[in-house]
C-alpha cells in the first residue's frame, strides 16, 4: 500500500487527539478535567438556535451558493462595518465550514509550491500543517526567551523572494497576548510595500480583557479592499461559543474570493444552510451574549492567574484575550509532551504540550470551562509536581497519594 508523502507528513491535530484520550479515560470512569479544550461551555445563543430550527423545520435543505447565503453575507458585512469600520461588498466575502477552512482556502489560493509563509511562535497548531498541505513552507519566527512578542527585525530577517504571506493572530492562541499597534503597523506597512499578504486571524478579537482591544490590521493600511494585502479571517466559533456550527469567513479582494470560491466549490460545494442561518441569527441577535461570555472568561483568567501565582517555579505571562494561557513549566520538566502525558496519566488533567505551538517547555492551559475545573485542575497539577504541596488529594471519590516526589 502506498500513500501520499505529503498527506503522511501532516500531523494529527494534538487537541483533537487529546480530546479522544480524555473521552476514553472518562469512559473508564476517571474524573478527567479538560484544560486542553478550546471552546466555551455556554449554550449557543437563542437566536442562532431558533433560526437553525426554523430553517430545518421547513424541510427544504438544499445546495446553496458556494460563497455563502446572501443573507449571512449581509450580516457579515454589517459586522465588518461595525467592528472594523470598513464597508465591503458581498463579492469580498466567502463563508466556509469554520475559520479553519477559510485559512486553508486562502493558502491554497495564494501559494505556489515552495512559497514561504511566516508564522510567529507561539502559533496555533494548524497553521504550519495547513501551509504544508498547500505545498508551502512554514517559516517560524520565535520571540526572545521569556516573551511572546516577536520582534519586527526578526521577521524582516527571514523575508526572501519566496515569502508570500505572514499570519497574524491577535489575541493569540496559545499565549493570549495582543500584539502592539506599533508592531502590527510595521508589519502591514512592510508587507504591503513588499507585496506580501497579511492574514489577520481575528477569531478571538471579542474575547479580550481589561478594556484592551486589538486594533484591526486594516486600520494600518489606507489601501482599499481591492488593493490591500490584508485578508481578514473571522467566525462565530469563539465569539458566540458556536464551535460545532462550523461557520467562518474570509474577507479579501474580489479576485481572491473568486478563486477561493472555485476551490471550495470543488471540495465541499457549500456550507450547510441551516448552520449558516444559525450564524446569521447570532450576528444579528442581542450582542449581550458576547459580553456575558467575555466577562465569564475574564473571571476565569483571573482565577487561573491567581492559582498559578502560588505555584513555585511556574512563570506565566498574563493573557489579554482568548481563553488560553501558556505557562512556562521548565522548572519541572522541559519536555512538554512528557509532562502533559504525565499529568494526564497521574492527575487526569488534560493540557496541551507547548511543543505543538512551537514553544517547548510550556503547557497550554485553557480556562474556557468552569471556575471549578480551573481551580481543581491547577490543584491537581500542583499536587503532581510541586513537592511543597500536600501529598494526598481526592480525584473524583478516589484518594490519591503521591509517591513519586
Ligand atoms: N484560528 C485560531 C487561532 C483558532 O484557535 C481556531 C480554533 N481553535 C481557528 C482559527 C478555527 O476556528 P473554527 O472553529 O471556526 O474553524
């Protein structure tokens, strides 16, 4: 049996793998705490559910236009005007099955084999794999040790004649930091002069804390939508906690949207219409649900920072958005895969190894669950690692005694 070398080189999504491991442990009756998962616990907004059920109950669920239902595109245009202060045309918008597919479509439509894409570490695990799937080469730029802010000079240094794009994600998964305005402005100015695409993955732009907001990359160009190199990606997954609805979108020059539409038409035909109307319901419904979610997550961020601050040796940069943080666990184990496995096996806590995000020695912890999950999860990690913590703990109804420190 032979397979595609390229396909075989694509790594399994570590977060999806961990979900599966957690599910299996739970099935065995273990009291697993999931600090790995990147989705809020809220229920989908009521207007989203009502729109989807109304559409489903018509029984008329057929193919719809590849680039998205005109009514959803209209809602996205309104969202874009309100949140980005840019008026775009329906021809600039393409709806896909999640922001992940939007990013795939973009890379598939702009890259030629061996083109390079600059990815800033720590990065979302899927970026390098998607670039590779589109025959491109991921070029990773790392920040100085102890910070999550890459330096512009380090980006400039890796640019070659093959550099096609850079991807910016602010607030950032996995670190939770927001890039400074100066940094984004420098990148946009530099890339537009060089003809390099700037893909702005804004999926977390509403989940921000303490009054901070990332300035959209578009603000730093005075080029119109047809001429700018800035492409915006967004979706309903994180803002409304609608991860399972699989609705994301890209906003780009018409020509690129046309190519992406052709690509999508040959892969998935269109996005399920009842899911599209759900997204429309969320976008047009009461936006207080977003603020409620934001406040819950901000409170969880405060709780996790508080818990981590009592953890000897663990350093954590305070997240400004998202529902992740990326503490440095090198004082305990510099091998994040081994550490994450150890915590799952001994303490039944799911974490994601920093190595997967290009940041070895760290663990990504998600605080998108409940306060109880966060406090209990960190208490278990402390118990498993910190010799100063009591050596007995209850996990579910089992008393566990630490005998390895
Ligand atoms: N970009 C980033 C940075 C993400 O973290 C995620 C989801 N984890 C996505 C894109 C994909 O979002 P969606 O669920 O809409 O495909």
